[in-house]
C-alpha cells in the first residue's frame, strides 16, 4: 500500500500532458480515443474511464498510471493530464484520481484573442453489478478563468459525470454517460449526454460508434445544442495497437479523420494520435502523445 501511495503522489504532482474535454472548442478525450475518432464510451477502460465514461474502469482489471499531452492548432490550445486508475480490488471496484490543466487562446471575440486557463481535479469510482452491468461516477472540481471581461466570467465549483456500461456478451458493450451534471452558468462547461457501442470482431479488431449531445454552444449564442457523431476501429496485438476514425465536429460542423498507434510492452505503452479536419472553413489539427505505466498487482 505504501508503494502505491508513493506512486500516486508522484504521478499527480508530475506534469503529465493531455486534454481537457473542451480544449480548442471541441472534445479531446485522450490519445487513445483521439486516434479512434473520439470514440470509446462503450469501452472506456483504463484512463479512458475518467475522461469518457467512469463505469468503464471496471471492465478490465488493471492498475495504470499515465501522462499525456495534446495540442489543438485553431485556438493554440495546450492540455496537460495525469491520472492513476486502479481496478484490481477483490470485488473489481475501480477508482481513479486525475488532474488536468488546459490553456487556449480562442479567436471568437470581437476584441480578438483571449487567454483561457482551466485546472480540473477529479476522482472516479466504478462498481460492477455482476458481469453484465457496470456503474460509475466522477466528481471534479473545476477552476476556469478568462481575461475577456466583456463576454465571460470566471467559473469554479464541482461538476459531476455519471456512466453506465452494459456488456451482455463478451464481444459487445454499450455505454451511456452524462457530463457536467451541475450548473456553473458558463457555456464553456456544458451539460452533455453521450453513448457508445463497442463490437469485438476477431483477432483483436474492434469497431466503435459514439454520439454526444451538449447543451449550449460555446461562442455561438444562436445554438442551444450541439451534436457529435463519431466512428472508429481499433486493432490490438501484444506489442502494437492501431486506430482509425472520423466523425463530425459538433462545434465547427467540420468533418474530420483521425489515426493513432501504440507501442506496448509488459511494463507500459507509448501512444500517438492525430486528428485532421477535412471540411469546413476553419480547419483544425489535433496532436496527442501519451505514456502509460502498468503497475503489477500485489
């Protein structure tokens, strides 16, 4: 227990890089998901659980520490993320601690650019109800501020996510999740609802389909909802993983394609991912890199 506590403290104090869910005005859900088109809500294992669907933490038994970095070109957004995820308890109850830092400079203001910064501290729990139904929730404390006084104000407080995963067959799972289930009166932190399906075909190949609806649209007072549609595929072997995906960005209405790869060993993994808009007037590029450490169970 002492070694686990030491590793947890070191990981959370280190600056691991990744995303915030709203970086660059879009959903950037982690390197693995980024490469698969933004999917994985139906198979949100490991660090994808706290990001996408906390109920997915208990889908597999693992103890993982990870750190990642993601960059978005349109708003010059940089994200930092670190997490420790543990689902190795006797009852397969899972838990996670996370920290996220994100900074961006949106251009959607009459006065030009404005700097936005976010700190997000989170904790997640997941509970299996037998081998078919998995429940999960996340509590996150957010501090968000902007130097654009005419439009936005600082926001701070607790937000909550709640998720459900149903796996009636070993080859099929369905995930449902609600995001930011609290009212911080800030359209940069919108309430949302999403779902995803994962179908495992053969030889390590999975097909993934997701959709998300967010209430309110950041930077556009004329829209009160935004809709995302995403699809992807993931192939896993003992030493490598490859991902492809694409979809429609609910904020920009741009279509995009994405891809990613992982190099896996017994002690950890290194991942890279790229998303590129292929339609729309203002195309964006997103790049993500991450590293994971697999911690042996006692």
